């Protein structure tokens, strides 16, 4: 194998590795005490290392997605009209993880 062929082979092997995604996603559903989905709940995720916020709202049957999260420690807060706020002080997100957090809110 010539040096040109070896360089091409290395490029084919290492370029896809460099493009692999390290960020993660948190997904789940927000439900009320009867188990019904809660649309339009506000979900706030705070990075505990740098204070960066990620916010979204639940849709349809209460589903939500927070994508493109770097690994780290987060706090999660959920608020919905007529229901008690939910706080989870620590959520650990690993590299390239798809974490499912389903949350049941109580009457408030």
C-alpha cells in the first residue's frame, strides 16, 4: 500500500469519528394527577456549571424535547397553570445520551 492510499484510508476512518455527536437530549411527557398529558407546560433546564438556560413548552399530549445539551449537571423545573411546580435539583446528563424524564404534576 502506497503512502497516498494509507492517507486516504486514514481519512475515511477518522473523519466519521470526528463528526460523532457528543451532545445529549432530554425528552419525556408532563402529566396531571389523572395521567392526562399537560400541553403548554413550561420546562426550564439550568446548567449548574455555567448557568445557561434551555427552555421549551410541552405540546400535544404533554411531550417535550430539549436537544443539543452538553454533558453535565442540570436542574429541571416544570410549571403549568393550575398545577404545582415541579423541581428536580440535579439531573446528570452523560455524553451522547437520550434521557427520558416523565413528570407527573400535582394539583397546586
